[in-house]
C-alpha cells in the first residue's frame, strides 16, 4: 500500500487511513469503498509490509467502520462498524 510506504518512518507507530471522507470542498468519493473492501478482502492472504509502522487503521466514513491491519500479519481486526460494501466475489 503506497500510503504505508510513504509514511513508514522512525517515530510513526500508527497510521490512520480514512476512506469516503469528504474533502475540504465537500466532495466524497464513493469509489473509495470499493478500494477499502479490496484491501479487507486481500488481508487473509496478503500482509502489509512496514519497518516502523506497527498498525494501520482503515476508517470507512460511510459505515463508521474501523479495521486494524498489522504489518507482517495476515488478516485484519474489526474494531467497530461494518465493511464498506460487504465481501466481494
């Protein structure tokens, strides 16, 4: 995940990625839900890679879902809420 790579630096322990959130202009991108769901769907077989970041929290604005990904580990933990569009496939 590009955002993890770009923020993986000494002193960055946790990374929060928000999807479907409105921009400063008030626009939201519902297509973010599809990408968020793809990340959740891939989690059982693809682990994130990071040297410094210990946890990545994916916040899905539309469902108030928060999902925790731990670099180097498969799967994700549902902190609260529900996935954005449900399991694909």
